[in-house]
C-alpha cells in the first residue's frame, strides 16, 4: 500500500517548482530584514529535505515512517508561519536554543560530577552562569495558526505514531481472528491515515511556500502558488470521496 499516484505526481511538480526558484542563489547580504529572511530560507531548506526523506520512505513502502516524516514537514511549516507573523519569532527561537543548551550543560555536569577535569567543569559552570535567567521555550504545538488542521494532525501523529505512548505501542500488537496476539515490527497504516498523511504533507508545503513568499516578496513574482493550490484541491477532494474518515480542509 502506498499513497495515490496523483499525490506522488503532485509532490514531483512541487519539487520542480521549488527547483525553478533557484533559492540557493539568493543573495541577502544587503537585504532588509536579512536575518529573518535567511532564517526563513533555512527553515524552507529543512522542510524541503524532510519532504525528500518522506518521499524516499513512502516509495520504500515504509508507511508509518512516512507518516512520521510528514510531522517534521508540519513542524517547519508552523515555524515559517511564526516567522511570518510573530515579530518576536527570532528572539523566541534564540531563547529556546539557549534554554536547551543550558539545560544540556547542567545535566551533563550533574551526571559527571567528580569525573570531569577541573578545567572542563569550570568552563561548563561559566557557560551556565552566563546563560542564567528565564528562557522561553518555543513549543511548536502552541504556535497559533489560522490552519488548525496543521496543529491537530501534528499532535495526532505525535501521540499515535511518533512518540512512545500507550496508543503508539498498540500499533505493534496485532490480534488475530482466533484471539492470538502477535508482535509486528512494522505497524500497518490504514488507507485513511495514509491519505491524511499525503494530504497534510501537501497542504504543509503550500502553507510553508505561502509564508516564504510573504517573508521574501522578491521571489513572489516568479512563483505560481494558486495553480499548485488548485491542483491540490482537486486531488484532496477526490480523496475525501474515497476516504470519508479523512478530516476536511474546510477546518483550515
């Protein structure tokens, strides 16, 4: 089982449209808001890399891994939305990084108490002191967007597939018709879940591209986002008719 061929072709079309933008050649040296624009390009590059990973996985029929990779794309799309709309995004992103680095340093120091060389311990203590003070965490699940489907499926994939949870562990246990219980190392994904994953992957790419075009208006004139969106809608609506349990994009 794999995603519908129409989705696979749509993703190829999206990749070609991105390649045509030649994003690697953009020079932001003298641009207004250069740091924000550079960050947006880096976010989009990460999203594009996660897209390619997702496609490799689905082509290899690793459906659950594909579903998890879609979550990573949603992650980048939500970050790009925050970069587009939150004037404090860069500050929050940097504070989150500082919080994480300080936390790692403290844990490393505590776990190796008495075993680190004095010089190393001194360097770590100095680093921790310099980073003192409240640091905000940037929680992706708390980024408010006008597209609740992104937030909802992000949380759903986290809970039922990606993270170790009671629900996700049950995916590895299969009960047979005769009552026997078997362990599976590659849990199956339903057709509805696979359709949902493909459609949310496509929608995340469109949302991310929209944010990128707003942050970097200089590339907006060379990209036809409405055409891609219209082709997405046709494929999505076909899936709705075939898989009635897939959530509707009207919620976005």
